[in-house]
C-alpha cells in the first residue's frame, strides 16, 4: 500500500509559523530609560495653587498695615506677595498722606529675597488722601508659559473732596520686569436718575487708543476730561513696546474687565442709597 500523502504537514508548519509571529508581536517593549537628573532639573515645575496667607513669613518686610498676602510655588521657587496700605493723620499743615506698598519675595534661602518692590500713593494732600489696592484685580497668570507666574496688582489713589474718578494703575511684574497701564477709574462717572431711571455721563469706553478716546470726546462726552484722560481709560500702552504680545493683550482685557465691574458696583451703590 503506498504511503499516505502528507498534505497536513505544510498546513501545520504554516500554523506554527503564524503562532510564532503572533507571540513575537505580543512581547512587551522594554520601558524607556528613566530621565536623567539633569533633564528633570531643567523641566519647569508645575505652578502650585495660589493661596491667601494669614501671616507674613519671617524676614518679609511690611510697610503699613497688611491688606493681603499670597503664597505659591512655581519654577522659580516658593513665592510670597504682600500688599500693605497706610493712611496718616492730617499733619500740622493740614495736609494728609496715603501710601501703598507691594513686594514679591522668594523664600527657601537663609532669608527671604525680595524680587521687586512697588511704593506709591498721595503726599501732602490738602483734601482727603486715599490709596487702596483693588484686590479683585490681583492675578497670577503664566503668560510666557515658563512655569514662573507673573503677578498683576491694581490700585487706586486720589486727593479729592468730592466723588470723582480715581487715578488707577494696573501693574504686571514678570520677574523683575515691570509693565503698567495707568489712567482713571469709573467712580462717580455715571449717575442714575432716580425718577426716570436714565443714566447720564460718559459711557464705558471699550477702546483706549488715542483714536478711540477722541471719537468719544467728539460726541460731546465729559468735557471735564480730555484725552488721554477719559474716565475708564488708560493713557497709553508704551510700557509693552518690547514685551511679549501676550502681556499687553492680557492687560488690556483685564483693564476693561475691571472698569466694567467698577461701573456695575458704582451703579448698584446708587440704587441702594
């Protein structure tokens, strides 16, 4: 009897070959080598959540009465921002002073190291001196995305005996570099007629360019103020000429947001009186 043909031999060989290839494809790849210490050190640390502080760390200078303090950790280390205000009694000459102090410190060394300091206010005011931080304006963006947070501080000051706009400044610090928008806020600008409910006064500007301010002025608004000093506008953006474009875009938007909120607060105050 002749030997049986072996047609199944080739099929079995093909099946074994396929199983071998499939198993080879399922073999896990070795894990990537761990990052070196140098790589880990050069990567920016994720910014920690900013928190309000109840007390100022030892070694941090404070000029005046503490208004607010903030702490956070970013790629530059452990940071603290302090804000303080001081209003003096009227002097023998009848004048009054009001001062503001802000500073950012880096901790973690033998003593806190001051990164920048801001000192401003009103001196020798014959009326009522005032200077106060706008805590709603305080912010901590990372506009250049380097892991180190910028700080934004807003404040107002005035020497006046009536209800009128304050000098208002919105200041951005990126490390030691300082950029600012400076102008007038919206206090006392618009008045609500209790009988008709109509508003009078300069509408809220949405363009502080010279052209935008002149366009408002041409409509007959606020003859008591002249561009570039219309209430609710800053004078110019000159500080940002050499800054990253993201800085001025953020600050411009932040300015108008604060002016809108001030206007709403001022009008609400009139309704409650």
